[in-house]
């Protein structure tokens, strides 16, 4: 999740934060579901992103669209939030399709396990709706990924992330593999993986304070 200066106000539906501005982007919070339980997850930190993003009820496509208002006033509209947005693939597709018609630039931040979740290549369903996709690699090997990201799919999750990235290249205009700077993560090896896959690479600095549990 981007660490950028806030501007504007969050947009609430039924008392929940559905859309929240960070920097020049507007982020869409559509689910708290995730197939990972990462050690560095932003929801494990005391600071979060400055908004209460926990959802008691997932917003409908109509509620998400109403929360956006004017999409052209932002550099990007980003599906992100506290969960994995592609857990609600149909909502992402419906909202993205409508926002594209209104001139939006669309990005998805994902853990890259959607093809594993749905047992099909969902990239083909996103390619005309998404301008950029940022995939969280977060480890240089399957065993390290298992240790740090703790996926519900176990050892096969890491290969699924790599395969998802391969599917995105050539279908989605901009593909980025990202890693969080974290103990045990070999940044240079991750950078080399991105190079071999033909994606961009982004290093995300961890600057939060983990909650005491």
C-alpha cells in the first residue's frame, strides 16, 4: 500500500470507508478478505494508513461507484484497501468497466493468487479494464514466501504468484512486482525475478509499528 500524503476526505457508505485518498490517487476498499496473513501487513500496524478500513459489510458496486465521484480528478483509481481486491473479481470488473467509461486510470494492487482462487486465468477478464497491476512478490523463494506471507494455499501459492505475473505481461499495459523491505527478503534476487519475467520492480519500505499481540 502506498505511503503518500493524504488529501481530501474519505468517502463513507453506511459508516464505512469505501474510498480514501492518498497522494494523487483514490483507493477503493472493497473487502477485508485475503488469502495471505503477511507478517508486515498494514493492518497489523498501529498507524494503518490513517483511515479505519475494517468493513462490517462489503460494499456493492453501486456504493463503490458512488464513493468515487469524479475519477478524472485523480491520477489513478486503485483497488486496494485492507484485503485482496480480486477476492471480489466481479465487483472489480463491474466497477472498473464503469470507471473506464468515465476516463479513469485503473490500477489493482494484488497478491497475485487470483488464478489459484478461481482456477482459471482471470487476467483475460481484466486486460481491457486495467491500466496497471502491482503484484506483491515479497520473497525470493517459495519457502521464504511461506514463512513471511503465510498463504492459505501453502507451498503452491508462490508459484501461482509467478505464473500470474507471466499471464499479466503482454495483457496489461503496466505490470509491477513489488517487495517489502523485510528481514530475510533478498531484494536483489527479487529484482532479478522481475527482470526475467519482464515486469517493473518496486521496493516498498516498511515504516509502520507492529501492534503488540
